[in-house]
C-alpha cells in the first residue's frame, strides 16, 4: 500500500465499518491513523488492484506493543489534534468517549514501557509476538475472486517470516461476521468479547510455524547474519 491509496482505504473503511469508534471520529482522523500502518516497521498494509484500480485492502500489525509505541511517538500529536476536532463537533461521541474509552486509553498511555535489549542474547524458542489483523475488505464487484483470501494469506505469511507465534483477529458475531470464512482457512475460535459500545465480537487465532531462527537473530553455531 502506498500513500496514494489512503483516500480509497479511508473511504471504504467509512463505508464498510461505520460503527467503529475511529470511523466515527471522521475521515481526517481516520486518514492519519491509517497512514501509521505505512510508516511503522511493525505494521503491514496491503492493497489489491484489479483493472488498474484498488478493489481491496488489509492492515494489521506484527507487534501491537511496538506499533503502538511508534504511533504515539511519531503520530501522537496529529492524532490528538484530529481526535479532539472530531469530538468537539460530535458532543454525543465526546460523552461516550469519556464514559467508555478514556479510562482504558489513559491506562495504556500511562503504562511504563519495559526496557529493550539492543541485541537479544538467545533465540526466543518459546515463540514470538502475536500479530493482529485489524481490517480487511474487498469491493463487492471483486468478491468471489479469492482476493480476500489472498490478502489474508499474504498477511499470515509475512507475519510468519517476521517471527510471530500466531495471528489473531476479531469479527462480528452472527450473520454479519466473517467467522465461517476464517474457519475454512484454518483459524480457530478463541472466544468472544465486546466493544465498549456493546457490540459482540468473536475472536479467532491461527498458530504459525515460527522459523527456527527468526529475522533479527544471528545463529550462534554459524555466525550467519540475520535474515532480512
């Protein structure tokens, strides 16, 4: 995905996921937020093109904690300004935010980051981080062509190469959700949850074959450089 695709992704996000909190903050906020997937080294953003036009997209992260840190450090100011602008012109949404989301966001912001080692001393044989597939969508005119499945598999493959132990996602409960789509592709139902607005969601996970020597490690037996 390139910056030129952001208007399409934002437009489709607003059309297909209008009930999401970020979507309700408006296109200005959503454009900046979606752009964070293009700058973060811990995020993935794919676009599907057919006949010279975009027909689908997928965004996700390979390490949620590190991606969140990147977003706050590089884009936090812009996101805050646009979020405040969206809330000011939507008083009802502001009240809802203060009641449901502000306490959780405040706790995350105040959480002290754990110190990182510049060079790990040994491979993480117990597994890597959990990748999160945030959103995937395909235009109605291009469905049944396998585009959605290709986008998901590309995300899974890239997350595997990045050393992730498993991938996760949430989808709506009931007929409007995509649970059967993921179950046919090897995802396992991991439980259910609910948004602060009360919408029921199903959580799915898929275990990955973590490489014996994930990218970023130097093999101590051969001294070979990390895989890039």
